[in-house]
C-alpha cells in the first residue's frame, strides 16, 4: 500500500527539549511538506522540499529545522527555540513541486509541557 | 498573495439535508482550487479540485463544487448529507508562487 506514514501519532516532551517528528512516503514523490495545524487557523506551511538535499522555509519556519537526505524521508525537528510547539503536525507529499495535489499523512500531535 | 476565507466556522445540518460550505479566495488570476476533508485526529483527504474547464467539478463521496469567478467563490455542495460526512472541511488555493494556502476550516456536525 502506497502512502505517507507519520510516527508517532502522539508525542509528549518537556519544555526545552528538541524533538524530531518522522515522515516517510513510498509514493516516489519528489516534493514533501510540513504543516502545523492549530484550532481555528487551518494549516500553515513550515518547510517544504522539492528535491533531495534541498528545502525552503515556509511561513512559520522559526524554531523548526528539517533535512531531506533521502527521497522517502523528510523529518521535522521542533527545537527548544519554538515558543509554542504544542500543535498537530501534518506531513504531505506531491509528485513534484509543480503538482498541486498533495497527499497527507495521518499527523502527529505534539504536546510540550 | 493569495488567501482563502471560509466564513462559517461551524455548520450543523440534519442527516439527509443538503449542504453548502462557502469558500472565497483572493487571487488576481485563475487559481487552482481544492477542497479537503479531515476526520478528527486524521490527515486530510482530497475531495475535489478545480484547475480549468468546466466550472462545476465532481468529487468523491458525492460532493461537488462550483467555481464562480465573478464571486471569487468555490463553494462545496452535497445534495444529501450522511452522518459519516461529519468532519472538518478545508478549502485551499494555489497561486502564482505555487504555495498552497488553506482556509481556517468549517466544522460540519450532522444531526440524526
């Protein structure tokens, strides 16, 4: 079955700790995206990558970092610099950067206390 | 920059009744428009999309949407709602810089 997996589904961390969220896809898609979702605010783009070893900041990249060493994987690190990290994080992919149909993973809910 | 407005935060309809969810966009040219659905705690699933051509587009699960350039709208409709349609619905637009912008979402409650 092709798709996008995000793990874990729920993640708890103490304030001041970095945490990495996993996103893996087996759709052979070139482009991958990270979004943050807060109640009543829709989805906001954190980072995106159109090709391996390349990525760009989205609207709310501060306090986050990513890597794209493999086509299948696009992990997101939430650093201690992110002031309000508790949120629902969604990973998505598309065939390439100019294909607008994005496929979403099931999401990771991060709670930082 | 392009933007999307979903004026209704929450809508309640009775099962079997018709549904219309509103979406207005701001963009100078013809945008690419999407509707996604999200069940609680889940990712988003694409319902339908409009790129060009026929302004009435059909999607999955019996949904349709109509692009109206004069009103900058892309409203989602379903003639008869089922209890399983209860979810959050997001309208999205892609503009000149290939960024996808999402609306804030409309939560649909279905009454028995």
